């Protein structure tokens, strides 16, 4: 049975918020050495090992509840793995992570590759299996329930447009550029919507709806379920709405969901069912994109990073620029 979150979180203290940035910085820097080298697995492995090492320097008793997926046969910080330097002593923290969100992006030196994690009190993050998830998201400022995954894309666009006070053709939607989204893209364009297609990195795509400077109003489409929980944790910190529904392609995937205690396979999850209580979201850019600048390697072994860290209980968002020496 899940434990109730502690109000204002005595578990997730202010020091831990900033320490989480050190973890994503380490993973991003490690992966950055392999940007454009065409080797997805090597980049992912470097990020994984750096993130694991950085976690072990923190005074936490951490458990990975969402780790690297099995789908891409990638090296894993696996579900159930214990991390942190204080097992059985430090605060018990559940962690969702993707040491390199955008392995293909990194290999091809494309935009929006991130090292990303979310941390919450024990029992506050959905143990999402490594399957796909149908997703829809909007940023803050809309009436509750403005989006509903049970409705069609057309109905959702019209609802958001009405709430925003604009015509449907003025709505801009972010969608992963995948063959499976051909019908979705066609429906959105038939409404006159602008469609921003991204090659990868749907965590950044979801978060983009919270930033007016991106001009993106909505995110729609299917992507990884673990990434859905990470994105939901970010929206818990800065506001917005998110619906997600797990998608299963075979009995093996259905069995994997039941293994993690998911019995209603058709359930539509709302934001606080994916990430509840106090939580921290942290991300560091590996390559530059709409959310963050990537790691830059300068003369004399100097590197710069850009990160964002958010906390739900305070609503605080910090943008952090770091300078590092290659040791």
C-alpha cells in the first residue's frame, strides 16, 4: 500500500532539490562526448554510468521505479535498482529517470536531447511499465478538465481554443514525427492547426506547452509511458494538465503491466495519478533545443551546462548555468 505524501515534504528538502541537478549534469556531460558520433548505445551507456555514480554520492535511500526501458535493449538503471549513498539510512526516495532522453538525437547531433529525472516520496510515482502511452497535455491557466483523452483530437482542440478565446486554426500542437501519427496529423491539419513535428524527445515536447515562448498550445500522440510519468512530474511542478492511457501491443506487455499492479488496462490517468505529492523534476541539456542549451565544450577543458530544476510543493523553477572542468 502506498504511503501518504508528507505535507510540504520533509523528505524532499531544499538541499536535495539542487543535488538532483548534479545528477543530471553528470549524465549530460558524459553523453555529450558522444554527440554526433552515431553510436546510440555508447552514448546511453555513458549517461547511465555517470548518473548511477552521481546518485551514489547523495545521502538518500533511493529506488528506481521508472528506469531505462527494455524496448531499445539499452543499458539500464533498472526498475527496482537501489541508488544513493545511504541505503536503509537516508530518506526513502522513488526515482523516475531517463539518463539520455533522445539517444537517436544524440547520435545524430539533433536538438532537444536531455538527461532527466524526477524524484518523489516513496509511493508517489506511478510504476509505469515500459510500454507506449497515448498522451495529451496543455499548459497552466486552463479550466480543469479542458482536455480529455476519451474525446477526439478535434474535440480537444476546439475545447482548448474556446478556453483560450481563439479559433481552432490558431492552436499549435506538438506531435512526435512517427508513421503511427499520420491520421492524427491529418486530422489536426484539417482543422487548420499548426503542427510542430519533433523527431524525438517527447519529455521536452510536453514541457514545451508550459512555456509561452514556444507558442505550442498542446501536445498529442503516443510515446513511451516512462517518459509520460517524467513529463507529468514536470507539469506537477509548474502547472498544466495531462492525460495518459497505456497502450499494449501484445500479451507480454499486458503481463508486464499487471506485474506492476496495473489491473485496469484501459484507465485514463490524470496528472496527479501519475505524479502526486511533492516531487522534484530536473533536466540538463545534452544538445541544444527548445527547453535548454546543450553541453558546450570550450578551450582548456572547460564545459558549460544549462539545467532546470522544479519543485511541486513550492512551485519554484530554477534555471541553472554551470561551468565545469574536464577532469
